[in-house]
């Protein structure tokens, strides 16, 4: 069982097909979760947000 076997995930990746062992909706959901995670670059901390100054009343 390997790349030539169309019932395994490896075989489905080789052929580019989807099915029970390689479910398209599960793959898309996993990619969406990975993309939505916030990535922090090491050495770069979160900078505090600048607040807008209030206008002086005349």
C-alpha cells in the first residue's frame, strides 16, 4: 500500500483526488485554522497602541 493505492491518503495525494481517507473539507478546515493563528516574530514584542491626543479647547 503506497502511492499506487487509491484507497490510502498517500495514493490520493499522488493522484490528486479526494475521498474518505483524504477529505477535502477536513483539509480546508485545517488550513483555515493554521492561517488564522497569529504569528509572533521572535524578538518583536507587541507594541502599545498610541492614543489620539485630545484637542485643546480655546
